[in-house]
C-alpha cells in the first residue's frame, strides 16, 4: 500500500512538472492528449480534432472546473432577482414586441408564450446576458476534471472524485456533440461564447439540446440561438418534446424541470408565466 502510494505521488508530481503553469492562457493539460484520442476513437475526424486543439485560442479554465466541482444546490432566493417589478415589466414588453413569433410558436408547438418569455428572462435576460466563456474551452476543461493532473492543479479535495468523474463524462459527451455540430455546419468552435456551464445563446441550450431541439424560426436556413426568432421556436420545440401540453397545466412543471432540474427554477418560471 505504501509503495503504491509513493508511485501515485510520483506520477502526480511528474505530470505537474510537465505542465507547471496550468491556467488561462497557459499550457494546456497533458490530459488533453488522451481527450483528443478519445474523440477520434468515437468517430471525429483526426485532422479536424488536431486542428481545434492546436489552436492558440485553446485555454484550460481551472476556475470553471472548481466552480462546477463545488456547485451547491439552487435555492429559491437565487431567483428573487427575476421577480422584481422592473424585470417583469421588461418581460411584458418583450412579449408585446415578439407577439407574432410567440403566437406562431404556440400554434405550432402548443407551448404557452408566457412560459417561453419566462425562460428567456431567467436564462439570458431576454438575450442580453448570454455568457462570456468559450464553449469549447469550457467543455474541454471539464472533460479532464477527473484526471490526477487537474485534481492536483486545481486543489480539489479527494472526496469530490465521484462528482468529478460524473461531470467529466457528461462534459465529454457534450464536447463530442459540439465539435460534430461545428464541423458538420462548417462553424468555428471558438466563435461560440456561453455560460460557465457551456450553455449557448438566448435559451442557454447545451450542445445536445441545440442538436436535438434547435429550430430555424426566421426561415434563413440555419439555427442561430442568438436570434429571437430561432430562440423562441427552439424553446417551444424543447418543451413540446419534454411533454408540455398547452391544455394540460399539470405537464408544464415536468417539462420545465427537464429544462433545469430545479424546483426553485420551475417555481420562478411558472410565476413569471402567470404574470406575463
């Protein structure tokens, strides 16, 4: 046991020596080498993957890793800011300005316009706060958060390892989907900026949600979640797929919880929807 422990310490020290300045703008983790190999084995084009990871914009984000690793459960107080009169007023004005798009979404998907506006309010301030983090860098960083190298550099405690392993697996799935989407649509992965959790656009979709539920709402032949038309119909499509039925209020909460599995979130969305 003692010998094994010594070998473990030696391995970690060796890795840290190879990568002494992990951090934004610094050398990327050695673990990215294995991450690249995993993505290629899963079917992504090697030339494409190599090019993305070799890009000078590729940065490891230790602060994001720490944030996700230690994230606490949401509380009702976290959502009080969205119930302020001035926020509600902005939502009502938004509903008026986008009435035709919201009505079409309701008619096509059977989703209440108030719920759509409420989600846009909470997720991105009606499109005004979509995040400032590189989506690729977020998911790449989180994909290796369970490696000895990253655990050592970020100073995360050992008892978090089960969570790190689970979140890393989730991030690797989202990263693969994201890169596949970008390559298929000839998009630069580094052009996307989103939340610290990698959520994209006005509706704050994860890559998996973008691929599964993203819709073209303005008829320009592409899905752009940074436009109101596409964001509105994409949210409606997501909720419909999650079981939302306009004529069955009992389905609303369940569908909203699939968007964000937080009772406090669902309560806030439903309250705003009634007020809108």
